């Protein structure tokens, strides 16, 4: 159900029905090529260096894109071997140009049994993966309204549900992919465990079924491991205020009644200066707490920042301009990082000691949990600082990224390569 982008030289080509679809959606010139006597196949192509932009446009229009690349250098029966290396869908993209920095990009799944349901969601750009079991169909609509997933997975035998109207990308999977045995085994294999007790869903079959479907789909679209998914949280919705889509819209939590962000509650409150902070604030606004202790803890932290203007200004100055560490590290885990991503991670880690020093000067104890959770990652930071060259910021290939002297073996290879030329 995806448009196939087939790599031919410097272009990704689409063929036959895919070519007609791509040409119309992307305003491309439709051509053709001979494939036999008196037979021609329609074609439409895009330059490989601009493929991300074209793929983003297709996804925005509701399509999926399968990327087919050459995988070897030795011909097999006269043909170069190729295979689909990745499938781009609305809920599985990781490219910064296809994402909203201030908002999670959730892939969600639902499985229903009577009035009960399981709902799971993941964001592979941040590593978030969570599941829950819901007691009513109304709760499904409320949770979907909160999450606003970019893509929703449904069993192919499930009739449409209330609350799906606002979701642009609906993907149907074979119902057996949501069966408990398959879903549970998918989760066990991924996390390398014998039981789901430690994740809290061993005895929540619907939550397990939904989570297994999400993980299966991620593995299929990413064509391999999804190392960035390292944990699964099972949560209860009764700790948060239930708000249906109409209430959220009328309260103008994230958008005004005209659809603008600027005049919404989030738009007014959002003075964050990092993408991570923007996503956290959005989650807190769309998921109001009901637990009084947690509310008071949060208010104590807000008060600690509010009451010390100098401390707050110093902290904001330290954070200003920092790259999106959360998404950078998950691109590394996905195996799709570029040299500049490592350089950007190094910039963030270099600021962690200064952040820790500032937090240690805070008045009172409200911010102590933040300080305790702050890991300086000294070893990783030192490794990046000593190994990654300054050229990594503008270098989009793997040549010259590692500093000379960092690895004697690599220095030898580079010297031999230079002499060979």
C-alpha cells in the first residue's frame, strides 16, 4: 500500500500506477520507457538529493513511501541486488524536516473487545512507548483527542470508531497482528525478557495487544531493529482529567477556535527555548493532573523558578540555542545519524556541567529531583569532544569527521587511501 521509490542512478523512479499517482501528487512530468516489444511502462522520478522533500509532500497527502536501494556491489544474474530499506509513513518518520520540533509525532494503535479497549502509542523520534487499557469507548475518543496521533493502526476487522475523524492517517493491519500471542511474543523478543510483569502489562491483554501491534509496525517500516525503543510504560488514565475533543477545542488548549496556535492556552504559556521543553509543556497542558501531591510538586518547581529571576535568567541563557538532544540521540540509536548529529550532541553535553552547577544554587529543595536526574554523560561527552572534528557541522559524509590522532588504525587507512590516489 506504499508508493515505491526505486533508486536508479541519481534519481528515485516510480513506475506504472505509482508513477501516475506520484506525478499527480507531486506535479511531476510523466514519462515512459520500453520494457519489451511494443510495451512501455509509465515513469516519474525525483532527484535523490531532494527525495526527502518529495516524500514529505506525499506523506502530508496521506500516502506511504517505500524506499528501494541498491544493497550490494556485485551483480546477481546481471542485475544489481536491491531491496526496500525503509517505509516512510506519517507516524514513523524521523527526519527533522518532516517533524514539528515542539510536538510529539505519535504512532498509535487500538484494539477493541466489547466496551473495553487497549491503546498504545510510540514516538520513535524520542523513544517514548506507552500502553493502557481503557474501560469504555468514550475513553478511547478522549485519549485519542489528547494524543492527536500522526498515524493510527487498526485491525482490519474493526468497524470505524467515534473519535477517528481528526486523524489523517489510518492504517489497517491484519487482525491476527493484534492477537495476544503474537503481540506478547513481539514484545518479549524485542526487550529480551521472559515476562511483561516489569512493564506492568502482563495481566492487561488489551494493552499488550495494542503495544505489540505498534512495535511490529515500527519494525516493518524501519526494516530492522528499533533500538530507540528501550522501555514500555503502562499507564492509567484515571490520574488525569478526562477531556473529549469538543471540550479541548472549546478550551482552546493547543489551538484557538480559528485553528491558530498563537492565541491558544499553549501559545500564550509557551515561552520555552528548547524543543524538549516545548514538547513537555504541550504534554502537561493537554494532560491535566488530578493527583494533588503531583500537582503541588509541580507548582513548587514553578514557584522556585518564578521567585528567583536571576537564577531563571541564567538557566535560560544556558539552555538557549541547545539542539534537540532527545531526537538527536534517537537518530543515533536508529542508525540513521549523520556526522553533524554527533557534533550537536557534543554541544549539549558540554553544557550539562553548567546546568548542574546552576541547579545546585537553587533556593529550597523543589528542584532537587531535577538535579538528581541530570546525568552529565561525561564519558560520552569526552569521547565526542576528542574524536569528532569541527568539520562535522558541515560534513554530510563520513570522510574527515574523525579527528586525526584519535584512532591510529583509522589514521593508517586514511594515509594509505591518500597515497593510493
